[in-house]
C-alpha cells in the first residue's frame, strides 16, 4: 500500500496542474443537454492523460532550471 502522504502529494500535484492540463488538452465543452458517448469519453480521457503528462513534464522542466 502506498504512503498516504505520497498519495496526498500526488493528488495535490494533479489538482495544481489541472488548469494547464485542460488548456493543453483543448477539449470543447458539451452543448447543454447533450452528453458524450462512451467512445467520445474514452477519446477525451486519452487527450487529458497525455495533456497531464505534458503539463507535468513542463512543470518539472521549468522548476529544474
């Protein structure tokens, strides 16, 4: 089982990077009253995962300079 402090730190890191992640993902909002299909959600999750990796990498790069 992972250390609760480490898990909390990683969660905080995720929340801190969330605005940048969503900006990098560039996903549009759904129209009011319209919902995404399961396939569309999977595609959006893929985009967010990769955007998070890019945001995290950018943050690490900038902090290390």
